[in-house]
C-alpha cells in the first residue's frame, strides 16, 4: 500500500514532533555537554567520529548527543538519503522485520517508526500495514536524522587511519578532504563490516561483465531476455532473483547447494530482552554454540520473497546443486554443477560478506593488529572451526577492538566495531533493526565511561574549582553563642 502525505498528515507530524521535543525536555535531553575540549597543536579534536550514517550510525551518534557527548560527527560516503542498503542494494519490497519493532528509537516513543507513521496516516492505516516498505523506512531514517538535528556529513569517505599520540588521525576525502583528529572512532559500516563481498573462488578470473555480487549496483534492465543464475537460498538471493525476473530476464535459475530449503528462523523464534541483554554476557563456548547452530541451520528467506520468485513461470529452483567450476565460453558462462553443466548469460552471487579487513586500504594501519576469535578466544572444544566466525573480531565490552599482540597498536582500544562483524562477541545488536537501540546504549555507555576516566584529573579539578554557593549565609542564625549565656543562668 502506498501512503501519500496530505496537509492533515503534515499537521499530525508537526504535533508529534512537538510531543517529542517536550518528552526530551522532560527527560533533560540532550544532557549538557560535559567532555572537556581538546586541542592538538592548535587543531580541534573531536570526541567521537562515527563512520557510517545508516541506521546503526544514526543510532550511535544520536545516543552520543543525548548523553552529552556533543563534539561529534558522522561521515557517510553516500549522498544524503542514500545511506545504508535500503534504496540501493536492498532489493526486497518490504522490511523483513515486524513493523512493531522499536528500531533506533532509543527508548523514546515519539521516535519510533510507528509514531512517525501514525502521525501522518493514522491508526487505521497502521493496522492495515503488513510490513514496512523499504523506501518508507528510508524516509523515516531521513526524518530521524532531521528531527534530532544530528551532525552528519555526506559524500565523505574515510581513506586511512594513523595514531597521533593518544589520538586517532582519520583521513577523509570527498565533500570534505583532509585529516580529522578524534579521541574515539566508531565504525558503523553495516553488513560489510570491516571486509567486503564474499566471492567464491570459482569466480576468480571471470570477467565482471558476466557476474555481479548481490550488493553491487546491478543494471537489471540489461538482463532482459537473458539466462540468469543466482547463487544461494537466502533472502538476498530471492530479492535479486525477483528483481531480475521483474525486469524481464528470460529465465532465472536458483542454484542452491543445500538439499532442502531452510524453513525456520531460529533466532527470531527465541527473540527476547534476555537474548539482547544476556547473549554478550554468556561464556564464549555458549556464544559459539548459539551462532554455530544458527549458521548450520541457516536463516530462511521470507515467505513473501520466495513467492515473489516462484510466482514467475520462468523461475526454477535447483536444490543439491553445488557449483564445481565456472568458465567463460562463447560469450556466456559454462557452470559446472553437481547436477551437471549449465549455461548462463549472467550470474549473481548472493554469497554475503567477509570479516576479512586485510583487503581494505583504509584499515591498513590496524588490520594486522586486530585480535580475532581464532587468536585464542575460540578453542577446539567449542566445536568445529567455522569461517566467518573464527575470523570475527574479538571485541571488548564497548565493542572496542583488542590487540593481537599487547602494545602493538594502542589506538585499537579507542576504535569501536559497531557493525555486523560484532555479532559473535556481542549478539545481534549492531546490524539488525530489533536491538540496535540496546547496542547503541551499550556502545555509548562504554565510550562515556572511558572518556570520563581519561579526563578524571580535569573533572576533579573542576570539582575543586566549583564555587557557586547554594547557601548565601543569610538563611540561618548561629545559636552557639547562646549556649554560654544559658550556662551562666
């Protein structure tokens, strides 16, 4: 269902925004700025820089500002309104999460998607809404940024990092170019986390004219009439297959290695505040057990996404169909599978993302020093080693990186991994809609505590220097001299 704003909707939204402003005032939010100003050789120093202004980046910087850490900025490489996957490579029609989830609202009712929606279209429209259209979710995030007045700079990309004393030098280019100094750095870099696309070895050396990753900017119109293959059975696979079919692809074959489609979304089934708040406190063996099991059982694609594909007569699902090799032949692809050879004009690899940050030039200064689970946090008694888990970063309680060799890269303790790569250590609180507010709270509590401790001498000096009197001396009379007169009687 398409929802078009009306004049009445604008009035409703304005009233809701006024209520949000009153709620913030009642809660004394944002808190007054409390972090001492820092300069370095005459240059200003940020308290926190956030890289990424998608949902997680916005939640992080909003929580920082509300906590009184106001000397902050978020940079995003995308133009305004295109942050995150929602209107770029997310090719589903609606969000997969239930519409009722609080998302990045940070415990403020008027900051929820539901409040934003009902203020404009009413309660009945909310009741009739099934899932949130992805474009409407992007519109909500644009409003979220605007209504909170968040300091976000678009079309700016981080290109490198370097230590400068106890500070982090962040090289940027784009709409702003130069070097920014900051005490803390938050990497809210989304699904790709610290790495990039996971590309199967059998695609190495294959001309990119014949294949794309599911997160690429794909020209689907160019696939009209073509034979297309999509690797995988996850949500992204279905969304890309459906988009190709809707663009007029001649045929789309789903090449699925599993013998059966996964059908049960296990983690959703046990979702609760206990999972959100308790997962990161569990012993590591239990964390491994939970995520190894869910990785083994896999998350099924949504029913609606699957029906979006199977509703096309020219779509086929091939199960137990692993890919052995791919080669270019006569202007097309010859794909050798466990079910025999197949020929395609184009292939889409919906094969996910990597935690391997060694291939990212902007992380070159820190990549060799980041401790990962296979550096000792994972032990064989937890179960078989698993790619994607063994190479996950071994993070501290506030999402901060840890050094592989103590003392080799001290600035890692001030860089926070608030993205999908944090899942094994912290649970699903920094990549998905359901628990992002809890993740932002955990992140900012840790940053605030560490900044306060770092400045403890300044705060103590401020305590001593504070001299605004509560009492002026005229509020009472000292009766002690009367004791002598009374004793003499």
